[in-house]
């Protein structure tokens, strides 16, 4: 069997790739690996608004119960809410049924450990090995688990999210796009209870419209809504609420890099940015790095994925990190990307400093980026850039940038391709250099 787990759990088309049988196996093996030392351990289960969640939740819970654990249904909740409640209640583990920003036909299953963190690769591999080896003991009679419901989970998370800021939002006009997903019934109420005027779009999930032309991956609708409604800011979540993007009052998009820049600079001025360091991934814009240097902040980069950001944050004791896509981790408040909490932190900075969203976002300048995909044999994806000719060309390009640009080449995780990204000051130069580098890599690959 190929590796089941990707960068954010097990995902696929619900019913054909992510089947009820696989969901049962994941529940059974996950309970065994994560909670086998406790009698009737509690595993919390939340989901987003996809129609397939009912099918997969029942199968997953059956697997959990068959392994002697108790399952607690949390209902529809944002992913970070499940992580927070798992940690705060001392549960053995948490599970979220969601495919995040993907269309409704997809779904996924991702686990959280008892401390509310995504699982390391080794633990995911142990769950897969348990499925493949069918090594879970048989439970019968009183040893079989039971299922419970927690009807207070959403309110508990909302209360916690509100507690992470110490100012009200009175006077702010906020437009919110909930992606017809898990934040629909939680996020608007939190901001309204803090005094903001909130109007929503895409906050009426029907099981099939999650992420459909809305949310943080489709910002046009929110941008237009903000401009036409004269709002101060727009907030867009993805389907499971672990990422957020913003717009200023003119509808211009504020991505994760700009949100992190504003937050890092604010925390640094308050002497709250531990070790004067921000953690981001290799995909974050070079403009973020330049802005950080201007304020005495070190930018550390990790592999793509908020789980790797969190690992680096925990290793170094850092309090802020995230991704350009809007997965942002405020380590004082969360153990995973949390769209609602991230939005609240940005709104608090606006209120405390008396600045508009546009003024806060102006703390960094985005550098132009050019992307190219080059088809290469799978067996060469991880070694091709080490060849002398390609390595020399990369070094030449970066030297020509004189610290104002960079070259990033990384293998696709799913396709026989290399992803090439160039950043710098002049778009025309970037496009020319990227085309030449792509042609060189193609020629080298064809030598095989």
C-alpha cells in the first residue's frame, strides 16, 4: 500500500477513494495507536459541512468503538476548535472529517494528539502499519466503546476565541465569507458579541456548496462585497476554518504573509515576539523576509505545511508562524492554524493602533514571483538540481539578484514535476530567467 497520509491527513473523493471501510480502519487503528494504554479512552470527532461527513463519521466512530475507545461527537466545528477542545478536555485524541479548502466531493480524515497537535510522520506510519497488519485486538462485551455527544463544544470554542483578545470591536464594519463551511455558525457570532457590525456571504451550507466559488480560495465575491458595502475589512475562511485571508476596505487581498508581517512587527514592538523570530515556509514571499529584517526580526523557513511550521515553533520556542495561504499559528493561543483567532489578532492590532487594514498590510511589499512546472521522471525529482550545470545556473541567477531575489525548486509531492519559483524586483527578468532555467532542466532530464 502506498502511504495513506499526505501533508494534512488522509484525503480523497468520498465514497470511492475515501470509503466507509477505510474510515472504519482509520478509526480502529487510530484509536489503537493513540490511546491503547487507557481503558475506554475518549476520542473527540468533529467535521465540516460536507454531505459525506455523515457517512464517514459513522464509519469512523464504529472503528473507534471497536477498538475499545469512546467517541465523542462534537458536530460541525472548525478544525482548530477540535484541536483546542481535545487539549483543554484532556482527551486521548481528536479527529476531524474535512477536506479543508477542496470541493464538496472530496473529504479527509486527520488526527490530533492529546496536546492538540497534528501527528508526526512516525505516528501516522504506525497507524497505517496497524491497518495493513490488522493488529488491533478484538473487543467484546463491556470492552466495546460507547458514543457520546458534546452539545457545548461550539460555545466553548467561541468563548475561548473571544478571550484571546483584550479589546472590543465596536465601530468596525466587517464583511465575512464563511465558505459555506465549518465557521458559518460560529465566527459571525463571535465578532458580533465583541461589538462589530458583521454581514456575511456564503454562510448557508447545504452539504454541497462548501468552497464553491467562495472562501479564502475564491476571493472575488468578498472583494466585491466589501467595496460595494463600504466595509472596513473583509474576512474569508476556508471550509474547515484553519486558514484565513483578508481584504482591506477597497477589496484588495491581504494574504497570509501580510497578516504575519503585521502581527510579527506588532509583537516585536511589544517585546512579545520570542527570540525576535517569525517562522514561515519556503513559499512565503521574499518581501516578508525583507520586512522582517527592517524590524530586527529573523525569518526561519520550513517545508510547506503548517505542521512543519508548528514543529519548528515548538523546537525553538517561537510564538508566531504560518503560511502565505493563510494557515497562521499564534502559539500563545493555538496549536494549529486557526482562521478565527488569526482574524481576531489582526482586528485587535487595527483597534489598538487606530490603523486601517490597508495601513497595516502596507508594512511589507510583495516581490514579483514567477512559477514554472517542469515535467521530469519521478526518479529524478529529488536529484536533478544537484547536477553541476543546473547548480551553477541557480548560483549565477541568485548572485545576480544581489540579495533582492531567490530561486526555489522543489519536487511535486503528487506528480512527476519540479516546481520552479523565482522572486525578484523585475518581472520581465524573472520570466526570462525562469524560462531559461526550465529549458535547462528539461534538457538535462531528457538525457536519461
